C-alpha cells in the first residue's frame, strides 16, 4: 500500500504518529497484535479500508 501511495515509511510515520520501528514491524508481518486505533490511523493516512491492509492466513502462532 505504501508503494501504491508513493509514500515512504517515514512519511507514513509523520502522518499517523506511529513510530517508524512499529511500522516496520507491521510491514514485515512480525506484529503479534494490531490495535484498532492503529488500524484506523493507517487507513485514514493511506485512504484505504482495513481489508486492504489485512489478509487472513492459516499461520501458526508461536
């Protein structure tokens, strides 16, 4: 979604108030949880719907 919007992770951080490190964790799919407030901020900044950012997969949680 960042590439589609031609945004850097630093620009997204500035728009959302979410740290670059936390955005990197989300981008790299290393996050164990996602707050609705964070999802809302991302969707507003990227002008998208939650389904554009989240995909369901049958991954095991460790």
